[in-house]
C-alpha cells in the first residue's frame, strides 16, 4: 500500500468542534459540516475531495446533479480565472448556474463552448452526461491515473498542489482572456504574516505570495477577510472549520484543516504528513 493510501488523519479536533456547534457567523450547519467531514479521507475517497456536487438548479430542472471536479480544472487554470474573471463565488452555493446562462457563454459556458472545451450547443444529449453524472466510476478511474503523476500529500485529495505548482509539474494559465492584465504582486506583501494563536499550538505563518500564485486580492478581501489586519473580529478555529475565513477554501478544495501542520508548522503532538 502506498503512502497516498496509508494515512491516519487526526480528526478529533474537527469532531469536537462539530459536536460543540459553530457559534457566530457559521457558514455551514452541523448536518452539512458532517457531510464534509465524512467525505474527507480517510473516511471518503481521495477523488471526492474538491469535487463539488451542484444540486440546487439541477433538481429544479429535473436533472441529475452536476459533478464538478476541481482537480480536472486546476491543471489548466488558476483559481482566479473562475473565481474572478468568470465570477464564480468563493463560497459554496453562492453561484447558481442555469442552463440559460451556460448557453449564453457565462460561467461554465465561457470555456464549454465547443471550441475550448466540449459543449451541449450541438444538441448531443450524451454531452450532458459528462457533467450531469449518473455514474462516477469513470471519473474515479480517471482520478487514479491523474494523481499518480503528481506529488502525494496525506490530506485533501492526496495531491500536494503547491509543490506541483512550484516544481512546474502543472502550469495553469492565470487568465482566461488574453487581453486582460493580471495584477502584479505588491512588494510590501512579500514578507509572511506571523499570526498568533490563543490555543496551545504554534503560531501561524501566512504567505500572501503563495496564495497570490493562484488567487487575486479580491478573492479574499473584503468578503471573506476584512482588509484591516485586526478587523476580523470573529476569526477562530471553530469558525474556520464551519466554512468561514480560511475554511471557505480549506474545507472544500484546498488542503483541509485537519492537515494542521501545513499552517501550524511547529505544532507538537500532531502526526505530520
């Protein structure tokens, strides 16, 4: 058995927080958070982490839900392309994509136009099933082959995306529209932020530069984080785990928050990876 599949993940802190409730500003209720935790490896398969099931609009239209695998798209485009240029919300459920919007070239339709990627514009009903999946077995098999080529991690979907990007194993485009200029990273943000904690664990070192490699300032500010350094009044581990702040990404797509030492690098009593 490879390291990718022999991981013991410390979920105790997440389970405790799930039991205790979210408190102020919760983005997920207990039932929804329970589904997220259940899907995380080792409880769930690696391919499911970062794979979003879009039910709301599909259900109203009487169709099978859309299964969107972030991992397929992350090798082609950075996060900012979809979440800034194509205007997908950063939080789960913020963007309801309709068929009319898709056919008009918005959201998914910006790429899935029959030129850049497959489209249903030609009326072929078999194309619908590529997203409205009744059976995900082909997608699961595709992930197994896909992941073999990339550096392994013990959490999330088992892929160390940051290392793959640093080492040039993936080279996603940072802009969908060639004519659009991409903001340059500000020099004054190159020094990592040292964030203290009130819990008995190591401080957090936050790198704006690492995040800017795939995101844009507006991805986080001001909707997820206020601009002022001390302006995020209710920032806590509990609220993060319920999908607020860092948890908007780091409980759904980016490495999950049970990978404690990715942020708390010198944390004692943790199993690393």
